[in-house]
């Protein structure tokens, strides 16, 4: 397994439509494992194959918090077959749009059909954040970013700034220790 480089906004590949997966190959299995690892490493709740530069219809989602048990789902060739009329406007972020967030109107409830890692079909119903993640990630397969669907201003991510400050603080402390030696 390996952590792959995340393609960022401005990269043309993020605007392209991904191709259906016809059969699962060792190479695609490796891709899926790498997508999982990259998503966890980056602290994302989801990742789509084009974000790591591969135009295949594969999505990995885990909306569980770090302190919760993992709730990992792989969706191959996902299709959203139902979207509730009831929608919700909530802030989203994306690993491909670092440091930013902005509100997007999404259905509160969706139904998705997809294949699992063994290419077996399954259906899933999802609410709230999982429904939102499915919409966000399947958009990636169409070459659409959440910034194309903004329903309010794009903002700097406050939490990320905070994390960055904490990280710098920790590094500062470490450097302090080294200096003492
Ligand atoms: Ni994204």
C-alpha cells in the first residue's frame, strides 16, 4: 500500500468524467487500498479515484470520527438512483480544495446502487453526512467539484488553521527539546 498524491483544484483531471470499471484487476485492488490509506492519512471522509489521478468510477467513504470504529465503504460504478426532495445546505470541504470550505445544497436522503470490491452489486440508503458524501464523491466521477455547486461563499477553513497552529506549536516544543540537549 502507498499514499498517493492528491490532485488539487486547477488540475484538469478533476474536470474529466471517469470510466466504468468492467472488471477488478490486481492493479485496481491496489488502487482501492491506496485510496483508503490516502483518505485516512489526509483525514478525509471520502475520496474518489480521479483525486489520485485515475479516471475510474471508484469511491471510498468512511464518515466515522477518529475515535469511532471505522465504517468503510467501497463503491464501484456508484449510481445515485434516488434523491430526496428535502435538501440541506451544509458546509463541505474536499481534499482537492485544501484549506477551504463552503456550503452546498444536497438531498437529505439518497439511494445508491454500486458494486463492492468483489464486483457484487449492492444497494444502500443513506442520510445526512453519508448522503452528502455520496453526492460529493459521485460528483467527482463526473468531473464536478463542490466549488462548482456553491450555495454561499467559499471560506478559509478555520479548523485547519487551528490544526496547523497546533502542529507548529508541537514542532516548536520538539525543537525546544533538541536545543536543550
Ligand atoms: Ni472531494
